[in-house]
């Protein structure tokens, strides 16, 4: 969403929200005891690092096959996918302007920020925050409430908690759940962005979210940002706008923010103790891109017939099948970063060559097929050091 549209929508919101009844609310001693919540300054920082163009395609990838950015087991992958699909669908509600229903039920976009709220499916008054914040009922949620909702939606009955107590509550919920009894929690302090993976929970001093990684490597954090301590009505109205509530923020910008944003975070990661072999590969797929033409593809170990011409080689490695709640079917996620070694027989090429790639095509992969019988061999080196080889015949 471009800046001009945000400015225009903000102006509309100010007009819509002026119908809210104004009273002289105290914002100091009346605030309820609650350790969570952002200051107005921190809330303004998160307002500026939102990612507005994140969709289901951003996490499901090519042909709705989610791209793995980790070596998690299929059980954990399913859990990650289902939670991130749910979070994305909640974010998509930002396209909806819920109408105002009186003085204390204001118009607001999508799932608004509401401190202490755990149920975003009903219009409720915030449970915490100062009196001004608690005086308006919205479809809303806060950051820990969003994580609780996503987990409960997948059958993990985590107790009501805040950022400070989330880790303990999550460990207890997993321990008491038979389906996830072999899932443990790994805690990592201040890892670099390259070590943060899809599905990781990221936690700051008083804020948290869940990481989503796109097929092209972009990383965002699904969270609900806002403040429960608005200093005036205008400040409170920002909690109902497009830049607050459930939405993704740019992970790179978040962990390079000033103060504790850049130094005081930790990662909680699901780890499947019951399935230590997380590198198992079940399928190989080789794509042939014809120069100046369309795409021809075939499964390895098969036979292929095509037109004479120049081609590019591209290989993808696919893991265990996972359930895709968006389509209702199963797919084989692609796994990145596995070294691929191509070799092709002489006779079908102008010049025999040995190629290396990491599940991607490139100019060095170009070869010429003259319709003479030949073979293409692909060798993949797994994370555990084992090698797998497949061969296909051209005829």
C-alpha cells in the first residue's frame, strides 16, 4: 500500500472517528497492572516498518508449495504453515472497514490493537491499558493474544499469558498435548537475521510475533502493534488504523531498530525430538527451461522427449508431504540450500560439462540438446552428508 493511500485513509479515519464521544480521560493512575504493551514512541516506530503487500502467495510459493527455510520435521512444518496461513488471513482483514456502532464502538480497519484482548472474533472492550484505551470496543487483539490465538487454533491450549510468561506457558502447553509431546522449545539469544527461520517466535522486552519467510528469502514478523497508553484521542485512533493491529512488519528493520529492538530479542523455536532425521528427502524434480520457448519438465528416473535446442537446468529438492490448509490438499515443500551437482553425457551436448548449483538455474547451466540419446545425472548432498543420485534419459 503506497504512502499516499495511507495518508488518504488516515484522513478518512480522522473524519470517521470524530464522531466518537470525547471525554476527559485520565491516562496516568487509572492504567491497570499489565507488563505488556508498547510506549507511544515504540508504537510509532513499528508503524513505519509495516509490509503491506504480504499475501498467501508470499508464504506458499510456487504452485502453493511452501518453501522450507529450515530443516524442521514435517510435523513442525505443518504447524508453522497452518499458523502463518491463519495470521495472513487475519492481516487480510485490514481490507475491511468495520463500521462504527455508536460512541464507544468506533469504525476501524481489520483487527485493531486492543491490549489484553484474546478473542478478535468479537467486538470487545480492551481488558488492559489506561481508561481512554479501555473505553472503546473493537475487533482487536494484542501481540501475545495473537500468538495465543494462533496456537489455540492448532489445538495447543496455551494458558493466558503475556510476553514475559509466554515461554513457560508454551512449554507447559506442549508437554500436556499428546499430539505435540515430542516437540520441545529451543531458545536462541540475539541470533543474526540469517539464523532466524520460518515459524520462529521472536520476543522483545514487551513485544512479540512469529516469523514468516517468503520463497525469495524476505522475512517478516506477524504481530499486533499499538499502544495501550494513548495520550489523547488522536493517539488512540491510530490503534484503529491501517498501520496498527494485526499486520506483518519487516524483520530486518525491526532487529536493526534503536535501543532494545536491535539488541534485546530472543528466538523460540519448535524442535521435534521425536523425529531427529529432519533432512530426509523424498522427491527430486528437474525443470528444463528452453531458451526462447516454454517450460518443459519431467520427473527424474524418467524418459524425456523434446525439441532440439538450448536449455537451462534447474533442480528442486522436495521434502516430506505437508498439509496445505489453503488448498485442502498435500504438497511436497521445496528445500533450499542443498548442494546440487549436475553431469550430462557427451553426445547430447556440444561440449560435455559438469555443473554445480543450489536448487537454481543460471547461465552456466545452459546446454544444447541435439536429439541424440543422452543422460542427465543429478547428485544432491544432504545435510547429514549422504549423497543421492538420480538419472534421466533423453531420447
